[in-house]
C-alpha cells in the first residue's frame, strides 16, 4: 500500500488534534502536531526573555533550539533538548505567544525545514495551519477542518478545564483574536489549499469527521 502524506489544517478548536491522532492510529502513521513546535518556540522565547517581535534574537534562538517529539506510552512528548516541555505549552498565554511568534518569518523559515524533515518518510498525518498550502504543497490528501466560533470555543473551554480553567467568554474572545492573527498575517496565513477537502465539524461528532476522512483516504489507496 502506498505511503501517504496527509495534512489537516484549520483554526483552533476545530477538532484537528482528535481526528489527526485517530487517523494516524488507524493507519499506523506518525502524527505531527506542528502547533506544538510554534508553542515550543514561544515557550523558549519567554524563558530567554525574548519578545515576540525581536526577529534577531528569535532567529538565534531557533538556530540553537532542538525541538523533537518523543513517543511515551499513551502520548507524545515535546522535548526541547533534554527537557520535557509538554506540560507548559498549552496555557492560554502560550497560545497567544505561539500565534505571535508564528507571524515572524524567521520562525516560520526555521520550522519549515524541521517539518519537511519530519515528513520525509511520508506515512504521516500533519496537523497545522499551512500544511497543505506551504509546508507540503504536494501532500497526497489535504483536509481543511473548520467549525463555527461557538462550537470551537466550547470545545477549548472543556479542554482548558483540566489545564487552566477560564470563563467561556474569555476563551471565545482569545480564540477570535488568535483566528484573526493567524488568518491575517502576511506569511503562510491560515487558509484552505485550493485542492483541500473542506469539512465543517460544527454539528458532527469527531467519529463522523474521521469516517468522512477515511472515505477520501480509502479512495486514494484504491487509486493505486
Ligand atoms: O494548533 P495550535 O493551536 O497548537 O497552534 C498554536 C499557534 O501556532 C497558532 O495560533 C498558529 C501557529 N501555527 C502556525 O502558524 N502554523 C502551524 N502550522 C501550526 C500552528
């Protein structure tokens, strides 16, 4: 069976992580959460006291950073060098900082190479904002997963309950701001690739999204 490279782009809270992990599990593929890499850069920038618009120091930081994913039991850890930073990158503050550093071309350029290297072997599901448009324009199957703001905010609200509870209105406000940042930036803005399959998850379950995606994936296998 042909090895596929599958990309899933879309705004925060659309359910990308749940479905990307499930697809990777079903197919025996690797799963790469590229948002975690931007979060890793944001985390290290804050630790080093570098502001999110200081391109010179962000560039130096990216050159010395060694971000990698390590599979550990049920989950995947994000390592920065030998330090496990998984538990520190999911806070609302890190979400905003990740969105801010992701608009800087020095950061995008550095992570472009890291991501392409991770995709060399194919047999992978990559989740992000510009996977189908910029990082892997030749991906075998591209999905763009959306949902309306209310549905996305309510999902994120539930996720945050275990990490750092926030009022629903605040989650929705932050999400709207982040959507605007991610969609309006000049480099690699969040948008569907011309050849992406669009799926709206506002009113359907994650299982239903996965089934829709599997239908497209099966068609790609059948074409071989
Ligand atoms: O998917 P996430 O919420 O963990 O991503 C955090 C931020 O990183 C998001 O607001 C925008 C940025 N990002 C990006 O610009 N490109 C990607 N491929 C993935 C994430």
